């Protein structure tokens, strides 16, 4: 049946960034879109918290691929929503226990000089690694990240065929850490590049070397910071959705979905032709979509979670920048604890993000807003109170030692986000940050497809769905999903 566009209605469950991306794209195609969100605001994991002059982006802090946001904001040819950002010259400051320190810069020549100076890592090793990361990106991006992996059409295109011929270069069957150990002389350089596995919540000692593609996002395309903070990405997308006529119902938890004929009935009263699930698919499969998602999709290995302290610091630290990493001395042990023992290591790698370094009004004058994060296991019945108290102590000891001052004396404000809170606030299965982990080398193919093969009109987007978690991929999942809907419903 060919629909008139004006007849077509869609419900999106969840106002996370992938839900917003799908809503904008569908509304731009003339579909009537309603977003049902359980929280009283949009953005999902991309939250914000403010107190006593300190402002925090509570979720993502590293922003890459801003073009995906711009594409959404200009989708109807109008530039009616302002969104501005700066490219970072200094991407991050790295600190090791033995006093070694380095700064990663966008400028690759400077980056290579720094690796040579601080870690005695030969420049040609960095060149070879970054060239390999770029090749991995070129092979995987258009085929595996921008299209559905579960549609025959994807495999019939010339681009896919070309990528398949070059597939061995993606190193699916090699291990990330093992490949990095072969590439670099200094174990600290290995640790530096292994850390990119955490960008999708994976374990570098288990995941495939394909994840060595991730640094290309930072060093190939750059890292950015929105002038009004990360939350302004969600603000801009929400405004655009409103301009396009999307209706939002907040504080509305979807608890029941039925299908009568070709129509979806949500919570017994809201009907639509199209249903897009932006809530974590594993949680949806145990909840409102239990009759719609196949049982083999109901379980998956979640990605790691995180423990975050938001500290209001009463002084400034000149040695710190926007992104700072204090590495653990035994990275392998840290990941073994997270993924196998399901606990936070007693010497965790600590990431400190200070948005007031770029956006000065995020903290009172002379102060800094510290977002202090350690990788944590997903929720699996642990004694969280004990683990969180111990982690707090360990973080304070580590950072105080490295910065030469007792940090606890400078904390004037504290707020925290725990794996259990991530689970309860955003519906994320077991508190995972990025949906399923990519530890399995076939993870990309095992992830939930963007559509239901058994139920016409049912689609999925977001971090638990192809192509995966993180801001760029979530925005792409919204695109892949709506491209499939456009085809299915002839929205041309
Ligand atoms: C602490 C933290 C740090 C991160 N750091 C980075 C980073 O630096 N860079 C990066 O790119 N990414 C980062 N991420 C990951 C990134 O934030 C996520 O991948 C992305 O925001 C997920 O978006 P989403 O649309 O999939 O879903 P979510 O943000 O999870 O949104 C899902 C929405 O669905 C709603 N919902 C759930 N169940 C229901 C229901 N039954 N009814 C109605 N609504 C429902 C939820 O309330 C939520 O609003 C981080 C995440 C966290 C938590």
C-alpha cells in the first residue's frame, strides 16, 4: 500500500540523541512524529547538572564528527538553530605514575615530536599506526557504519564489494593489544592507543584490532568542544525537532506496546504506523517490546559502565586541560578486574574532564568543574556502596600524588553518577555506557539490526543498536534507521 505522507505517524520511544536524530529525519520527510520520554527532559545520557555556579555535562565529554550534528540542523535547508563549536588544538594531557607526561595534539607533526620526546617512540611507528587507522576507517565507514549490516542491498553495492576485498586490513581476527604491542617500542605508547577501546566500552586485551580505527576519529578529523557545552548538542537537536513539528511527551514511560493490524498501540492509547525504539533494546526486550524482540536478542554482553564524580574544585590547575588522563600502572589488571572480576581496579585509570577550561562560566572565577570518571563493570549484583567508597579514596590518592596537593581539601561540591543510576535513569541495560561491548570480534554483526524482520513498522536506533554507542554512531544509527523507513514507507 502506498501511503500519503500526511497519513503516516511515528512514535519514538526515548529522547536520547539517536531518538532525536530519527525524529528530525522523519519529520523532515513529512511524517507526524511523537517522542515519548520517561524523563522530564530530552538528551538521555547527554545530561546536565548545575549547582552553586558549577555546571557539568553529566554524560559524554569528547565530541567528534560535528558534521553529523550540522547535517541534522540543516536537513530542511534552513539554518534556524545555532550550534557553534571549536576544534581543540590540544586533545588531551596524559599522566603516568612514574612522572612521565605528554600532550596529544591535533597537529600530527607536533604529536610525533611529543611521542619521541616523552616516550622515545620513533616517529615512523606513529606514522604507520595512524596510516593504518585511516585505512581501517576508509574500509569500514561507508559500509559498516553508515549502512545497515542486515540488508542484502548493502552487500550488493560496489563500495561494499571493494571493502570486502580489503577486509583483511581491518584485522578482525587480530587482537587490539597484541597488534599494538607489535607496533610500538614503549609499553606506554601501547597503553595510550589501547585506551581507545574504552571509547565503546570494550576491553583492548579481548577486542579485535579493528578498534584501532577509533584514533582516526580524533587525529584524522579532530576533537571539538561546543561553545555552550556538550549538552548544547541535545539542546540544538531538540530545538530543530520542535521547529519541524515533532511533539514531545515527557515524563511518559512506555510500559506496554501492542500491535493491532498494522498499527502500534503504545500504553493503550497512542497509535502509530511506525514505532522506533531508542530505549536500550535489551531493556525493551524485557519490558514493553517483550512480544516483539526475538529471544536471542534479549541477552548480550554489555559494554563497560562508569563511575563519575562531579567535583566543584575551589582552585585552578594550570597543568590540566579540557581532557586529562591519569593512567593506571597495570592496564591489563585493570581490564581483567572490570570485565572478568566485575569490579573497579584499586589503581584505576582516572579521566578528568574540565569544561571550564574552555567554557569559563562553567565554574566560579578561580575554580574548576571536575568531571572525574573511572571505567567500571556493568551492574552484576556488586556491593556498589563499598566499591564506590573505595574507588573515591583510590582516585583521590592517585590524583593528589600526581598533582602534588591533597585534592580532597579542594572539593567544595560533590555529585555522582553510578552504574546503577545510569541504569535507572536512562534504562540502559545493566548500566552499560555503549550498549553491547565490542569484545567479540563478530560484535558488529551480532548487534541489534535497525529494523525488526518479524514486525513491519518496528525499528530501532541508539547505542545498543547498529552501528553502536557514542555520539557519532548514535546519530548515524538514526540515519540508517530512517533511510530504511523511507524505503519501506516510500517517503521520497
Ligand atoms: C558517563 C558517560 C560518558 C560518556 N562519554 C562519551 C563521550 O565522551 N563521547 C561519546 O561520543 N559518547 C559518550 N558516551 C556515550 C553516549 O552518551 C551515548 O552513546 C549516547 O548518548 C546514547 O544515546 P542514545 O540515543 O542511544 O540513548 P540514551 O541517551 O540512553 O537515551 C535513551 C532514552 O530513552 C529513554 N527511555 C528508556 N526507557 C524508556 C521507556 N520505557 N519509555 C520512555 N522513554 C524511555 C531514556 O530515559 C533516555 O532518555 C558517554 C555516556 C555516559 C553515560
